[in-house]
C-alpha cells in the first residue's frame, strides 16, 4: 500500500486530499491513498515522523511548516534557505523536507507579472510567506513584509497608507483572512490606493473570489487566487515522492 497525507491543524477543508484522491482514481492507482492528519500539537507530528508505518510522503500546512524543520533527518537546500517545509519524503535513511510552495507560487505568478510589478507587499509572515519572498527576490522584485507584530524594517498594518499601497503594485495575501466560512474578512489595508496597474494575489482558494480580491477587482486590478499554486505544488510533491 502506498500511503500519503497532509499534516496540519483544522484541515477538514483540505485541497490536497481531494486533489490526490481524484488523481489516484484517474490513474487507477487503487493501492494509493491520501489521508488528513489533523494534529493539535507538534508532539503528535514528531510521533508520526518516528513511526510512519506505510507512509511514503506528507504535505505540511499551517501551523507546522516551520516547526517541522528540527524534526527532519535532512532538509533540501532550497527549503533550508527559505526556512519552511511543506513536503516530506520518507526514505530508508529517514525523512527529507522540501518546499514545493516555491515552485507552485513562481509557476503560477509568472504569467501575470508585468514590468511595472517591481515593488511588493507580502501580507503575513507565516511559512508560506517565506516561499513568496524567496520567489520575489529571485525575480528581482523588492518586497516588504506587513505584520501585526513587525520586526526590523517590516510594516505594521497601521503604518500603511494609500501612497504606500499605490507604490507597491504587487500585493500578496499570505494570511488566512477571508477563508471559508469567514469569507467577509480581509487584510486591513488602505484599498483606496489600489489601481488598474496592481496585481493582487491571494494564496486562499476557498472561496475563489475573496473579499481581498473583490476589493482589487472593484478598482480595476488584476487578481488571482491560490488554486493554481496548490495544483502546481501538489504535482511537484508527487514528483518528489516518486523520484
């Protein structure tokens, strides 16, 4: 039996389980399964890694993308540089951590990038935001994190004004604000600074049009949600597990 799964907290909404279950069915892989491991504490994840049973691979989501690093045998250099892991491969020698958010975000973003998108705000500082920052740096886009608890040169949400929003034509929401069922919530930013030259990217995929993206659309901005990123990172995970 080939068993895979998703590790996280409060993940009944999981994209990954549905995606891989449909993939296994389509490929007629009846001996493959994908399950959710809804874990309330990092100690449960540690136990799972030490006694994986038939598990061959895991995806990792909130809130364990960073916390899992010390529990792994080895970490892919790119994931180590980012400081977050969202894919784990089990091998005879132990566990190896990878970050396929990098591939997923970059692959989905590139078709929408314009030469004018040279400055960005990353809303949120969790595990996914680190992959976003890595990609933006690689693409030559300067960025600033926005956080409720800012460090160093990061912005607090209260620091933002319409001028700052207008100058940063790429806005990436890495917070969970607006996720189903609490769909009316959105990051607290001055939306009146958004114009037709902006690109708003929301890592959320459920609902497809978040309140954040709706604000952008109403002002003529280009918008995209996280669905394509999830598809791309899932396929990259599958590639890693089978390599």
